[in-house]
C-alpha cells in the first residue's frame, strides 16, 4: 500500500527534481500518466522500453505499436537470446526511452539497480529523450531507504516473476547473495540530469510496479 501524498508533498518533490534540472510533473492517476506519455511521443520516434512493470501497467506500448511506432521491447514473447540482446542494444539507440524507476528520493535523486545494464545505460546516455514514471510507492526519504526499498521490496517479487532461484525470491528479503542469478548488479544514482539527455519524471499519485 502506497503512502498518501498531498498536493503540497508532490509539488515539493517536483520542485526538488527541477532543481536538479529534470523536467518533472505529477499526475493524479495512470490514465493521466498515459496521456502525458503519448502526448510526448513524436510521429517518427523509435521507442525503447526498459524492463519496467510501471510502464506496462500504463498500457502505452500497445498503442504505440498500433500507431506504427517501432518499439524496442525485450519482453516481447518468443524472442531468441540473440534477438533479446539485439533489442536491448537498440533501446540505447532509441529516440525516446521509457522506464519506471526503482526509487525516487524526496530530494530529487533517482536510484536504480539493474542486472544487465541496458535500462540504466539508456537512462543516462544514448536516447535523446527519456521518460521515467514513478508511482508514489517508489518515493523514499533517503538514499539508505532507497536501497532498502529496492533490495527488500522491489527485487524479491521481480526475481520471482523471472523464476530465478535467488534467496530473495524464496524469502522475500535480500541476502546480498552470490547467486549467478543475482539481478542486483549495476547501480545508478541520478544526482542531477545527465548533460545531454532530456529526462521527464512523471510522478503518479497511485502505486505502480514493484
């Protein structure tokens, strides 16, 4: 269950993100977030999408594909290993990259952990424009809280979704494991917006994703 956030709270987080040179806004619900994303997509955009439940809960990818956009989605069913790898690399060359974020600190920093690296790479450099969506369940008060959230709230269900034999998938808690299936491998902390990448952060006043 996500905490309740007032307009004042959300406005303060948006202001903190803007201080760090992100474009940012908050919206009341998933439908509004979906509308913002679709409004930002240009006619000829090639759209990359990271491994994100938040984006898929907004159901924008089906619309983009229906509108004729090329969508680089490595979760597309029945991709071979080679096709999946190629798709991950193409995400980093997309015009617009869509993803959620693992944690949003109230001071405007973003924290993400990745297993392969295509998602965190695409958040920093490659795509000209990036849109990151954060449900209010992703909001935390500190960097320590961000890591606690990622390791003990987000990663266990994600490992279970992927049917990985990690300790966290079994117990629901991080064991800082040495498993070859470990998905916590590359950490990205956005202190500020990267210089050559436009990033819009949409905060959704509902819970989204893990």
